[in-house]
C-alpha cells in the first residue's frame, strides 16, 4: 500500500496543475478580474491566489 501513495500523489499533482491552467485560461478568455477569479475559486486571501 505504501508504494501506491507516491504514484497517486504525483498523478494528483499533474491533474491539479492541468485543472488550474485550464481555469486560468478560461478566466483570461472571459476577461475576469483577479477578484472575480478568486471568488470562483473560493479564495479570500490575495496571497494564496498569487502563489
């Protein structure tokens, strides 16, 4: 079971990265402001958004 965890983590990271890239591409195409994009992501802190 321990050997599966690193594989799942790397797959999760790859999917998360692709999802965020897609989100920001859509946000850009829709000309969303940073505040609008943050609201859609459920973020309240600007520092989290710009990481």
